[in-house]
C-alpha cells in the first residue's frame, strides 16, 4: 500500500510540475527579466531556490502541498532557470532587492519568505534590507558564516569545476534554456559567489526582528551546532532539525525516492510555524 501511495504521489507531482511550468510570467525588476509562478490562494508565501537550481528542482515536489493553504509565489533568481542575467556578479543583497521589487510589482505589501540553501541567505538579506516586506522567514539548510559548513565544502568550492555540478541540475537548466553558455555563466557566477563568501556578523542577523524558523536536516551541509547558534541570534527565533540530508526532507530533486510521509510532515512543520503568532 505504501508503494502504491508513493507511486501515485510521484505521478501527481510530475503532472503538477509539468503543468506549472506553463503558467510562469515575467516581470522586469531592477533591469532583470525575472521569472515567477503563482500557485494557490491565501496568504502569500515566496519560495527562493538554491544555487545552481530552478524553482522546480528545489520546490517542485512540495509546491502542490503548499498551494493548498498559501498563495505560493515561486521565483527564479538572476541567471537561473527562465530568468535573465545582468552584467554584474550575483550577490545575496541584489537577489533580495530583486525579490522585494517583484513583490511591489505584484502589489503584495507583505509575504512570508522561504529560502533554501543559497536562497536561505537571500531570505535573511530580505529580512535585513526589506523588513517591512516580511511577515515570517524560513531559512532552510543555510549558514551565515563559513564555519557553519565543513572545511571540505570550502576546499572543494575553491577549485570548483563544471564537471562537479550534478548532472540533474545541468539537465533541468537546459530543458528550460537550451544554451550551454548560459548554463556555464550560471555555474561561474554561483561558484564565484561562494568563493568570495564572507561571514556575516552576529549583529547583522540580530537586526532581523520578524519571526525566523531555522531549519536543517540532521545530515545536512550546515551543522546542527551552527543551526542552534544561528537561531539563538534572532529575537524571535525558532529551530527545527528534521530527518534528512540537504533538501531531502522536502523532496529536492537530488532526492531519488521521496517519501510521502516525510513530505507531509515537513509541510506540517512549515504550516504550524506560519500559522502561529
């Protein structure tokens, strides 16, 4: 019975993802042609994908669940997926400004923000730079200083090669934009941003006064110790450490066999935080 349920879930999610990709729109924000999708109705919830990813490689498997109770606004950032690029490096600050400008374009005064991995860093920047645009923040599988991730991650990033990029990310990008040069451009800009990453100060995070849920998997890239340290910096911080690796708890595309119960549990955790005071 569990196998049948899982196969049914995967079929439905695959249908939803393929249908969702025909519903996207574009807005010109800060000189960038930015792609976004809107699903469902209710309180606005912005989804910000990870580095090297697209909206659907990060969130495709949980959008149908989230859209049952929220107006989901999924974005694709500079140089990623359907979105264009600008003659400037990627920065978390610029990404934050782009998302905030998109919300203004959509006449959304405030939204909940959910950022995964590098999207988590962007979410924190939104909280710092655009506090009046934010109800609550979910910072998933992200860190605020280099010691939050193992030394091996930074050693590998210092010598990042295109061949190291997971093939599934390459394939998904090229399905959207069949331009190898654009794919290489995204990889280069993402790599450079990580290679030049500088620690944020504790007082930077303490400027965020909105409720923040810090969330990681128990076998994630950021360490549990770092997640605990980070959530304690927020005036209204909350912490969830759930079973799983980097994004597996929500069925990120690198998760080959998503579990229905795990996805439902994860969405329940999000909904409890978002619906609380």
